[in-house]
């Protein structure tokens, strides 16, 4: 038995790690010929010895055939790039000079060390050095600076310095938390270096030896990625590494091991697509940022595979297409998207740009519903990842406006109540999900909402940046549109990661329960609860009611055996002259938002940071309390809630009603009545009793009264005309004839 185990371990190590291409030592360019596969060796054998010149020439030709575009067109493409993106020079110059000033061409790759000015390099900066993002800026700066060869030399020297660090074992490891060869950083580095390699391939200063050294370095990186990614590991870090592994295996498939790499990378990426793209189409980390990041990971591979006519199975293709479809479902009428959790592209921004991602989707699939959101030009970054033919397609985009309105992502837990697609139409988004496996990017916004109306985000959420010192504030509940109790927030036990990059997560976060929802009706409803206050003995539930696409009612329900301070937090800049029961914000185009309390509250306090502000509505020293809040968007000042009226109306809805009841709050319009906190109703001569105070909508139609529950719990109905007790579920119906 012992001998069997030894033989098994030997076999396993050979089959998994027995690659011919080394993973943990740099490859000399003189070794490359021996690593070619047999077909390529046979090709070269016709001409005798494989020289550096022949090998470099061969791979230049292969890159011209396989890469996203032909390197022979770089000069023309750069001229077009400079014309299409005239402001790009400022960014590339600033970022290039920043990197050149901070790091020598032969920097250290292990902390601690200093910038060239003597200041210490922190973990965040090292990670970005490892990704080599700004080296792409330097490569483009080379073209802006009339092809000054110093910038090519800087690139090749910095790459070689990492190879030297590898040989000397002087680099940050994964165990340190800032591993230079960690899958995400290494994968990004491959993506960036491959782009630079293609940009420089036609340049005399980028010698044959330089080119082959880059290829050798890419092979070593890929070999290591293959070695450390044998099994599925949840998250975008492995996905980025596998994407890079697949790219190298496509571009350099002339070498041994690459067929195995490609098969393995595509298999594991398919597993990520299966396990990390929820059945409702959303990326499991529940952010637009990481959703788009995954699109990039899969896009690069799919695009290169198509260029080389390599087979990609239908599951892979269909899952990729679904990622683009999901983005369209999240969109606001201005073709942007809400901010969800760790969206980090533009710190403090109140929406997400999804147009560039959907432009890529259009180029891949030519779907006119993607075309509706597409741009006639790509972002400056993605310009370098498409072909000439694809760029031409953007001059004649086929568009088709979406036909869906309200949508729900039942597995991810996002609910969007959407009026339509005209520019002033309204959308309310609700966050009611939590990924059980990896909630690292989750914010303290459980049952939080955000609203777009009249061309503005009128109830915002904010993007974040990991390196900012107040990340915890912007990741937690005070910067969300949520309900709170006392000093409790929904994200608890926050901790930063061990690498010191600034990223942090909550060890404990409120767990949501979706009780019910009704979409695409005159009265759209969402009902949910969470356990975020049970540690202090408070039960909580929230109802969100879309009233005929005119306004929303948010009802926050608290119950406890002890007195507490109950709160609502509303993001935005509000005037307080009619507080505490009315808050008002207004926007540049004259539109605005009124937040009106149907029940009296005690006080409003305000706070803010980073130019953002929020108001907290409070009810003090109560055991049980329900906020009933009208969120009322208005397009012009004369369409606002009339604060001078004692009992204002809301788009024809009045607080006066002809229905006899003991309701705490009422809104009525013609034959429709919203009753909150009601225990008894009289309809004609029939008395209807509820088992507790509940929320219902009563509608009269053709002589019949329909009662629908808007309540978050089960309850019973008794009527004077029927002795039977009737159980009503949330959103359930009862009809009284």
C-alpha cells in the first residue's frame, strides 16, 4: 500500500507539474528552440539551424495573424488613436511620467523598498507595479515622443529585472499577501505585456533578442499560472489568471505544453462561468465592476480564439453573451447603470458606464439590443483589442430599444422597477441579495434602494476605491438608503486584508430574506426583511411600493420589546425648511425629489463626506414603529408636493378616503385605496377584520372589492358575511362580492 501511494504521488507530480516549460525560473532565449513543438521544429528543420533572427521573424508573423490586430498597422492605428482620443495624451503622459519618476528600470520586487525619491513604497503601489498597467502608458508615450528608444529600453529592462528577481528569489510571494506572481497580478501583467509586445514588434529598437525574451517571460508566467491553478478557486483572481493562461496558449501555441494549457484554462473558465454566473445572468460578486471585469476576462480569450478559428463550445459562448444581456437589464434610461457594492471604476460616482462593455458585446454578437447601448467608438483602452473590421462595424450600428420594463435577478437579489426607456422615465433599484460563498465585495446596503428619474440619479449610491482611507464609511450603511436602529449598521466586524492594499470586507453582514415581489403591474411591490438588528432584539422588514410609476412608498417596520431609536438614511443634498416630515432635493435641470413622511417623526440630522451628504430621519424612544415614506420625484417645481397644503395630494392620490376603516395612514385615488396599519374595514355592509394591523390595497371593479395584502407577514381575514377564517399570504388576494 505504501509503495502504491509513492507511485501515485510520483505519477501525479509528473502529470500535473511535469511540464517542459519551467515555471519557477526564467527561460533563456537560447532554450526556446528546444521548447518548440515537433511540428514547428520540423518546419524549421528545412532551413537548418534555428537562429534568433529566424525565430523572432517567425513569431512576428504569428503575432500578425493571431493577435487582436496586425502589428504591421501600428503606425496607422496610432495616428487614428491620437485623432479619436485627443485627450488621451494627457493621461498617458501623466501616468508615464509618474511611473518613470517612481520606479527605476530595475526596481525591487520585494517590500520594503523606496521610490526613487526616497519615500517608501506601500503594498498598494507594489501591486500596481506588479500589474504593469502604467507600462502600457509608457509604450504609448513612446509613440507620442517620436519613438524615443529609451522607453523601449525601460520596458525591456524592467521586465528583465523581474526575471532576475525570480532567479534570486527576491520577490513578494502569495503568502506575504502581495505576491508578484499571484494569479490576478500575473494575469494582468501578461495582458499588458502582450499589448506592449505587439505595439513594439515593428520597432527597430525592439530587437530580436528583446522580442524573444518577452516571449520566454510570457511562457514562464503561463507555466506558473498552470501549475498554481490546477483546481477551481472561486473569484476573479483566478479568472484573470486563467484568461491570461488561455491567451498565451493561443498566441504561443507553437510551444510544448500550450495545448494542455489551453484545454485546462478553457475547462476551468467554463467552471467559473457555470459556478460564478448566477442562473439569472449576474456575476456572483454582485457588482457592475466585477461583472464587467469578467466580461473582459472572457472577451480577450473568445476574441483570440475566434481569430485563430479555435473551437469554443456553445455553453461558453452562450454564457458570455448572457453577461452582456444582463447589463442591458440593469440599465437606467440614459444607458448607464446603478452602483452596486464594490464598483470602483470612478470613486464617488453615482452610476456606472456600461456602454463600452456593450459595444464589445455588439462587436462579438451583433445583437441590436446591445447596439442600443453601444458607442460609435470604443474606450481608449479597448481600442487596442479589436480588429480593423470590427472598428468599421461601429460606423453602422444596428439598434433596438429594449422591450422589457421591470426585472428581477432572483438569485443575485436585485430588483428594478422600471417605468420605461424614455429619457425622463423612472427606475428604482433594490439590493436584496448576499453571496453566501464570497461576500467580500458586499456593502452594508441590505434592502437599500437607489432611484433614477428625470435624467438624474435622485437617490444615489456611490462608487468606492480601496486605497481611500474612508473605504469603510462608503462601504457601510451610513452612505446607503437603508433603515437603521440605534448605532447599528448592517456591515459588522470590518477588517482590511493582510496585504495592506486598502481592500476590506465585513466578517458579518445582515442576511436578507425576499418575502415577495410583484413586477410589471400598476402597483409594483417588493417585500423583504433582514436579520441585521436581531442582535439587539429588533425585527425589521421593508416594503417598497411603486404607485403607477408616479412615486414610491417605502414602509420600514420595526418591532422590539425595548425602546430604540429607529432611523431612515437618505443620500443626497436636502433642504430642511419643511423638516422633519418633508425633505427636498433639486437638480440642475429643475427636477427634484421630495421625501414625505405620512407619519410624524421626531428629527432630521445631516452629515456628509467627500462632497456627499445624507440626512437621517429618526423616531426616538419607541418599541414599535413604522415609517411610511413617500419618495416623490418631480420634473418641474410646480409638480412638487405642495408643502403649503395641510393635506397635499400626490399625483391624484389623497390622504382622504371614502372607505370606512381604522387605518393609521391612507392614500386613495378613485376606486383604489392603500391602507396602512388597518385592522378593520367596512365595505358596503360587510365588516372585514384582520388578525393584526396589516397593509392592504383595496380595489373596486365591476361591483366587487379586491383586497390584496401588501403586508410582510401572513394574516387571517374574518368577515361578517362568512364565519370561515381565511389565510392571506404576502401579496395574496381576497375578493368580496
